[in-house]
DNA sequence: TTGAAAGCGCTAACAC
DNA sequence: GTGTTAGCGCTTTCAA
C-alpha cells in the first residue's frame, strides 16, 4: 500500500502480493489450467488489485510475436476503390480485434510497391501483413514470399495464377453477372458496358461477367462496350456516345464513378434513370446511396473478406501453420431507384 | 557467408563483424556522432552487409517506448463524418511516418467511449493516443488525463473549455461563415440554414457561423433555420418546408448529406442548383465532388490537422515534454456548380 | 503443481 | 571514443 507504483505493476509485483513465484503468475495469465484453483484465484485477485496488464514489449521480445498485423494504406487509388478500402480497413480492425490482433497502419511511396514492408518485417514489428494492392499485379507477394514473410492478400494473384500464397478475393465477374441478369430480368435486352482500360485485371474481370451473361442469353455485345478512365467525366462521355450509337436501355459500369457519369448524361438529356434508362454501378459507395434516385450497385462483402483474411492469418500464425490457398467470395447487388 | 542467418542478425552479429562492442553498434545507430568517422563507417558497412535492423521489441522494452500512436476507429458515426475521419486517418499515417511513428488502429464498443484504450495503455503498447471522437464531449480526455496517458485530441473540449490537454480542431463556425459570405457576395440575401439537433456541439458551432454572418450583414435569420437528423431524407424535407415558408434563395447545410437532400428537393421541383437556388454543404465529401453540377462545400484541412496533431504529439513525447494547448485551423470553401 | 535459472536484443550508465 | 556491466519484463526450459 505504501509503495505507489513507479510506472506499471510487473509480474514480480503480482507474485509478491500473491505470495507465489513470478513464473506462477505468468502461468496464471497464459496457462491458467496448470494452476490449482485456489492458487489461481489468489493470483487473479492480486492481478485484479494491482491492475496488472502484461507488458507488451517484454512479451513480444520473449515470444517473438507482436500480435500486430501490418496494413499499407495506399495514398490515393482510384476514387471509389479508396472508399472501399477504408470500409475494408474498418472491418479488418474489428475482426482482428476478435482474434487478438491489432492493425498497424503504414504507408510508403506509391511508386514502390514494397516500400514500408521491409523495415517492419526486419524489425519484427508485425507478425504478418495484409496486402491489398494486388490490383497492379503483386510484386509484393513474390517479394514477401522470398523473405518468408507471413501475409494474406486481399486480391487474387492476377499475374501469377500458380502463386501459392493465401488470398481472399471478391468475384467481380460474378458481381457484374448478377447486375446484368438483374437487368435482363427487368426486361432489358440492350445492355451496355462502361469499364476500365484493358490493362486493369480487375476491370477485365468485371467486364467478363457482363459479356458472358449477355452471350448466355443470346444477346449481342457488339458495339455495346466502352473502355475508359475511371472518372465521372469519362463515364459521361462514354455513355453519351453509346446512347447515340448503340441505343442501349441499360448500363452496367465497372465503378460507381463511371455510373455517376452516366447519370449526368441522362440528366442532360432529360432522361430519368430507372424509368427511361437503367444504370448499375460497382462498389456501393456512399455516392450510390445518396444520389437521386439511388444508384443500384454491386456490393463487395468486405466484412466477410476481413473475416476470411483473419481466418487465413490465424492459420498461418498457428502452430503448426496452416495454409488454405484461395477464397473467393461473391458480391451482392444493392438495388435502388436507378434500375 | 557460410552462416545463414538463423532469424535476423542482431547487434552482436554486427559487433563481431565490425570488430567492435555491441554498445558501439548501438551508438552507431542511435548516436552516430559519438563515433570516430572510420569506426562509424566500418560499423555501417557491417550493418549494410548483414542487413541489420534493430529488433523493435527489444528496443521498446529497453526504452519504454513503442513509437506507436493509437487511434480508435469509430464503428459508425454520422455518414459523411466517417469519410472525413478516413481522410484524416490517411493524413495521420503519412505525417506520423515522417515523425517516426506508426499508427495502431483499434476499436471498441461504440457505447463505451473508453473501451480499448485501457488495455493498450497499461500494456504500454502505444506511446500516445489520438482521440477523435470528442463530438460527444470528451470523457476519454478526462479519463486519459487521470491515467497520465499521453494524447492529443482532434476536436476541442466542448464540454470543458477549461481543459488543459492539447487539442487541434477546425473552426466550423469560420467555415460556415466563409460559405455564407460567399453566398452574400453572390447576391443572396435570403440564406437558409439546415443543421443538426441542438445537442450537437459541432452542429451548433457551424450554425453560429451562419447566423452571425447574416446578422453582421443586417440580414434576418428568423424562420430561416431548421434543425434535423443528419440524413438525406431530413435535408430533403427540411428544404421543402423552408422553400415554401421562407422562400430562401440559398441554403447552407451542416453536412453534405443534408445538402444532398436539398438537391433532391430542387430536382423534384425542377429547380436548378446554382442557377435558381444555391446550395453549400460541409465536409467536401466524394459525393460533393461527383454529384451534378458539383456541390460547393466547406473543406476541413485534415492534412494540416494531422500535421498539428503530430507536432503536438512530438512535443508531448519529447524531453522535456512540451504542451501547446489548443490549435484552431480554418477550413476553406470548395466552390462548385451549386453556388 | 510450483519455483529457479537463463536469456530474448537492446540501451543507460558508467568505466576505461 | 569505446568497452563493460546490468537489467528492461517476460516466458521457456528444467528441476523440485
């Protein structure tokens, strides 16, 4: 009582108070079933009284684990993609907590896909990484693998389908397929596509869902597709051209950003989304939710992605390590006024 | 060459290779100017050769510092506020890195403002916190202060103006004042306000900027204000009522969400934002940027907030600790088609 | 079931 | 300027 805690109480303080050795306190915390019930109770009381919490640094040093998962924030990606990543980050933090992990955020030169990883890895600051920027292929994956780093990718290994690291991804083609079928069921048979440039794997994937669904229904894709930059302006121009040349009654877009461009074109022409022309976006961003009359949009199940990522992480970090290779999740469609 | 590193190289490995003591290597890393140039060069070569990076856990244990800053993610706040927080988080990560800190994300029961802080604090997992949810008053601040925790608040101590902890905030009233003046300069003299319920300090602050500016210009605020929930629907209803009863030619809103509601009402009535009725939002969200014809909006300088927060953090964590009490930043106005 | 000894990798304090 | 000693708080042997 006399001794005011100089800093936080340590294992030794608890041991003294409970009249046991330090080791016994350690066991009480980490392997409680090793203790006799009455000893355990006594130690737990002492822990309670002193407000003892194990020092992380000491524990980390000893166990060579930090219970931290590194996540790199990409300074600025595509517009809606960024918002989606933030949503994923929220989910990841939540899910990680339940698994006893915290998320360490870091950043690095956007140019260098590997910046920031190295230091954290070598200084053993994190136990594992969650890699999210595989949209540009995944040099990080190969790089991390080479260094025997533990990681899970959100995003499949586009450029190397034979890669053996664990990943979780959302099936973009399935998403646009759902969107396209939704439109076909609504009676549309001239459904246009506005997507990204051909060098985007994700973009080509999403496009494939649209085209294969049209073909499966015996509908033509000829002249119905456009590949542009991911900006509102591009979506607007592309939709104007398509409306003039192909006369579609509906648009499926690779992003909400492009879909907003379509809505602009419709507004200019006095056409009403949902009534005259249907529009579907991708990512279910805030924009989709608040714009008039609501933008139907493909929604990635990012909460589930986080759950699967953490599950994979736990497998990798467990003893013995368990690797489950790839998990593909299916998106849903948030139907709103625009379709 | 023969000895493949069993795990990472340590200080001792470098010392041996460079033919110096461990302490000298430590100095080479942390106080290079203590060494003779040639010794330093030799040690640095060895570090380079071995790819040595100091082990964080060991360093943390010894120095009682983690170089980690804790940031709690609020599961779900008001709609646009969440996006703003994400933007702040990005800036904070970036700025922290430059100061040698990483950001540790955690979460906690939304109900309990103090959840999650305690464990990180006592386990010395973080050196400091950045507290962002002061919009509900700041029980955390008092709580953290009591526990002698180091922290900086983003958000002033609304419920306790005498609080002495460091904080950084954006002057919401100044923001709406800029917005209102902008409208007055554009020739508007009937400017309505749509804001939040009276129990929101932030909301009242933003409202004050509007009302004081009108008064300063001899314009009336009577019947021109509405206090509602922060939803698109509420903004829409409130603006409809105001249009009918007060005939404003412009709206200033406490959020982009409310402003979107106004845009919906205008669309319903065939009125054109910017041409017939001006609208200004708050937070410069993505929505403001992509909606037709662009929503003029007050933009918080979150990058600067992050810089000031980190500056304050560095002060607090320095030796000796330096406390600079409060920093107030002024927002800017992103002018777009709606005004 | 509990305790004693050793050491994770680093740096603060001091001696040389 | 450089080396030696000690110890941060914890957990992993292993012995009692």
